[in-house]
């Protein structure tokens, strides 16, 4: 072989570095990288401890936020005017410890009202409105007589006003709860899809609820509030089953009760949660489509009466009216 074809490595090395030195540096670097790879493989994975630490920090932050909210809540000494009068009357009659308060708490929760002020206002209205309605009917019957009431029916009208005042607050709250349930039922399929994504991403159940409530905050605020409360209860309550039961009790929706049952079974038996939620989401979407199709199929029967009352007479007038006027004009000139 000629000298022109001979490869000289020293020509490519920096000045002052020999071939033996370069080989030694490369071998040392390779050994160091191999040692680092072995240590990384044998290193203890502390992801569980890290997630546990994050969960504890989140629990502590939620507890501090709740305590600060309670301490910042105005007391009776800071309340004045009508609100202070309501608190005073409710406390004087000890209504907050009555059986009515227990039923009212659930009714207000289903309507989306959870503050103590809402409870006090509701109990005050339940006590005052029967007297107010009865007094209005009595004053109108004997003084103003805006609504004419016969003398023999004034007592019955007064009792009817008292009964109407007794039913008015509960009926109003039930209507609010029914409207809220409809909004939650409309948002449930989308929320389940987000829950499936969060669960498949590796989030725990309380973290998934918190994430979904954050994502649904602007579009579906009612369901976002319920999921946020459930996430906090899953963190605080010693029994996770109790938090899910509270969610089912607050909303009182058959579809959501099915979701709660699925979550409880997954917690108890360890069944795949994502598959069950995906099936429920598909089922709820089909039910929503069926309700829309049912309303569309009922529309022709509903429109029949308005068409007969408003459209057909106008159509007859437009079609037959000129002929009738022409016939009357001809008969008049004969």
C-alpha cells in the first residue's frame, strides 16, 4: 500500500493530544455514562411519595381556604338591617335546629343555595309569608276590596292566602331545583367524557373531579359546582363512599345516580372505571338524542291547534273574502 493511502489519525487530533490520550478519554467517558445509566436504573422511584406529598399539600391548602372563608364570614354582630332582623327572628324561634331546617337544607342544596344566609332567609319566609298573605287578603276583603270577595267567603279566602303563603317558598325552591337538574342532565355526557380522559391519563378520582369542574366552570357552572364539592369531600371525608352518596343526594337525578353507582362499584371491586364511564356517556348521549327526536315528533300535533285557531281563519279570509265582497257588491247593484 502506498503512503498516499495511509490514514494518519494524529492529523485530525488537536495539537498536544496523542492517540493514546484520545482513546483513554473516550473509554473513560463511556464508562462514566454506563455507570450513570446503571445508577439511574437502580435508583428508587419516588413518584408515589411525591404524589402523596402533593395530595397532603392540596388537602392542607383546601382546609386552610375553608377555615379562612369561615373566619371571613360576617357574623351576627356585622349584620344589619333586614338580614340582621331575619337572623334575630330565626334564632329567637330556634328554627335552625328544627326538623324544618333539616329538610330545607337538602331543598336549598338541590336548588344550588348553600350559604347560611340562604337558610335563614328561607326559614324566615316560611314563617312570615303565610301571615303576610293572610293579612293582605284580609285587608283587601275588609278595606280596599280590589278583588271582590263575598262576605260569606272572606274567612275561606283568608285561610287560602295563608295556605298559599305556606306553599310559596317551597314551590319556588322546587322549581329552582328542577331547572338546575335539567341543566345538569344536559351537561352530564360532556362531563363524563372529560372524566374518562382524566382517568385514562392517570388522575385519581378526586383529582379528576377537580379537573373536570375547572374545565366546565364557564359552560356548565351547576355541574362544575357539584363536582368541585365532591372533589373536596373525597379529600376530607374519611369514607369516599359518603362523598359519592352526597353527590347523588344533592342532585337527585337518575342518570347521576347511575354514575355514582358505577363509581362506587369501581372503588369497591376495582373494575375498569374508564370503560364504564364511556358506556354511560354513550348511553346518556343516546337518551338526549331520543328526547330531542321525541320533541320533534310531537311538534306537528302541538302545532295543529294554533294552526286551526290563527292560520286557517286568516287563510279563509284571504281566499274567500274577495269573492264574498264581489258577490255582495253585485247583489247591491241589482
